[in-house]
C-alpha cells in the first residue's frame, strides 16, 4: 500500500446473533434431511434465525452499539457507515440510512454495499480508502444478513445452509506499521447464474406469479459454487499476501467465510495452514452471508485469540460471483 497514506485498522468490534436457534434435528422435521448428512457435508450443527419482528437493521444495530462501545466512540464520532448486505430491510432507503438514524450518527454518510458473502471485506476496503486518504476519520463497517427471509424452507438443498447474524467493526487511525496492509477484491460476473435471487428487482418485479414460482428465494448451484470457493479461497489469499509482501507462514489468524467446513479444510490444505490458526464457527451459525467473516473475526477477538501484532487474513467469497481478501496487522 502507498506509504504516504495514514495507517487504518480496526479499533472496535461487536457481534449479534438472534436468540432463536434452529438445529439440524429441527430441520429434520421440516424437510427430508438428517443431522449426519448436514454435519458430514457442511459441518453445520445449528443456525440462529431472526424473530418475526427483527429485520437486518435490528441485527446490525445490536452489533454496532457493541462495536462503538469497544472503540470508546459515540455515534456522533462516525463519518461513514457502510452496511454490507443482500437482505436490506427494504429496497430503499438503505439499511445503512435506517441504522444511521437509529444510532443518531448525524454527521455520517451512509450506504449499503452489495457483494453477497464478500460484502464485509469489500466494505473494509472501501472504508479504509476513505480513511487512509484523510477524507474521513472514523467509519463503521457492518456485515449483516437475514438469509432466513430469502430461504425456501421446503428446499433441502439450500435451507440447511443458512443463518442470520451481524458483525460490526469501527475503523480508525492506528499506530504506524499496524492496520490494513493489502486488499484483493474480485468478481466473476459470468458465474452469477450459479447463485442468485431472481425476482423483486427491475428485471422481474414482484407479482403474484413470482411469489407462486418461488422466485423470491435463493437459487444455488451448490457444486459450481463449491468449485469456485475452493479455487478463490487460496488464490485470493495468495494474491493478498503477495501484495502485503508476506508469505502464508506469516499468517497468525486466518478468518475464512463460513459456508462449509469442507471448503475451509480445502483452503487449509492448499495453504498449508494448521487448524489452530484458522477460525471456524460454521457449526454454530451456518452461512450468514456478509455477517460470516465479521462474526468469526469478532468471536476470535472475544476469545482472546487475537493478540497485538498478529497478522490476520480475512477471505470472503459469494454471489456475484465475488471474492474479497485482506491482510491486517492487529
Ligand atoms: C450444497 C452442498 C453442501 C452440497 O454438498 P454435495 O456434497 O455437493 O452434495 P450433492 O450436491 O452432490 O448432493 C448429494 C445428494 O444429497 C442430496 N441432498 C442435498 N441436500 C440434502 C440435505 N439437506 N439432506 C439430505 N440430502 C441432501 C442431494 O439431493 C443429492 O442427492 P442425489 O444424488 O440423489 O441427487 C455443497 O455443494 C456446497 O457446500 N456448495 C457450496 C455452497 C456454498 O458455499 N454456498 C454459499 C456460497 S456464499
């Protein structure tokens, strides 16, 4: 990164998952599946599901309040709010604007960012650039999603995979040598047909037919997404390490997108990473889309796994298709 830019890193963290837990045995009562299949194919044991009166901004709010508290800042200190989500409260206003109002972050610019499960890392990169150049001082970046709202609970191919949650970080100036060292963001739009939600946009507005045709739910070609994920988890990591001028041996804590334990294990093998350096919580939360990487990061912070000076690599991949990776000196 350009050395004339000021160093920017994470100065506060918070997370929130809804109280309600949906276990694999609960799902056995809804679709033809079983705990053994789900655990052996995905590593998932349970997931958290938003209550009827909770929307994405409510999850984001809980995580944001904790992140601000841990940063020792108040909402009025924020210059920028980015919410990475594919399940906004509504098409517009953005979830970030809804949150800005609820937090009372009156001077903050606010917008949503749509890069599916890579959204949080895309958001980190975006906010870091605003802060490094000195345009802004403090930014709140949140990954939040309620995938349960766009999941078809009659489709066993997808309904076992997803959960709801939010992870938030506050970005600000950090001492020289700390903070974000490099980012690698990318997209393969040609693969968009492997993971999408078809209706409700300008191409196919919501209608009685789209509801009847179940076109407001996630469609996924699991095998193609799996192949893409395995490939980019290692290629994006190698790219972001090379940009930071370090090697995989330098990674202290690896925070991968939590979609499937087999995808994480394959990245560990390709990158030669021992299990103790890899954060895994897919068993508890399943795939929470944009919330997945920050939920894993914040959990590692809360567990005391992250120590000052550690080199942290975060990697997300998802719909778009997209990927995003970062190297951060904690
Ligand atoms: C979805 C995924 C877990 C499926 O695992 P898989 O090993 O590829 O399984 P397959 O697709 O080969 O399916 C095997 C069989 O299990 C069945 N099956 C699918 N879901 C099932 C479930 N929940 N319970 C029981 N059986 C199930 C399939 O119908 C299929 O049966 P068939 O062979 O009779 O047709 C895996 O492809 C995956 O994780 N893909 C990536 C998903 C992802 O990361 N998405 C989000 C990206 S951000």
